[in-house]
């Protein structure tokens, strides 16, 4: 069977989630396939208004139609589950690159503003995840340094 013709939209959700979001959508969506962990490729023929509607379905997680690809989604960060990834997206952090650029302390502050129920363990999990480490691998000294940065009014990183 030949691949369907059309433009490509790379989105930062798994293919199953992309299918769920686009169920009954139409507007020229030809095929949805996996493009790696928590990323999907939507092949479509949408243009103009329909393309804008298609892109709006993924505005909260990030998408690109360019050849450059997307940064790794926050859902792929180690130590963070679905709730933690959603908190990051709610705070405007959509990719690993966003989190790395801002630093774990500033990202934690942003999350805490939207979700006051966030605790220090989330900060530790985020900091360790950005280093591809398990949260229990952080030393007490590293945790103390994160708490000190958090208490400092000017520290972002």
C-alpha cells in the first residue's frame, strides 16, 4: 500500500493521543503514525483555515510542519508522569529544550504559580530528569543547592 500524499505535521503527542484528538475532525487528515516516543506524524491536505484548525488541536503540546523537527516533548522527561507533564504544559513549558533553557528552579516557580499543590519533590524530579537521572540519585547537597536557589529571589537557574 502506497503512503498517502500530503503535507506533514509533527506533533508532540503519541499517535494514539493524536488520533483521539482528531477523531471526527476530517479537514484533510489522511494518516497518523508514530514518529518516536510521544511524537506523531499527521499526514494531511489541510490548507488555510482548516490547517489553522488542525494546528490548534496541538497548540498546547507543540507542533511543526518544518523539516527541522521538534524538540523532545516534556512528557519524555524522566521522573515525570502524566500529571507532571501536564503541569509543565500548563505553565507554558512544552519541550525539554524549553525546560533546559529556563532551568529547573524557574520552571518550578512557573508551575507552582499555576499549581500551588506542587511540592519540592517535583523540583527534584525535574532537575534530575533534565540530567537523565533518577530522582533518588540526587545527593542531599544537590537538593540543598536547589532549595537555596529557590529561596533566592534572583536565582532562575
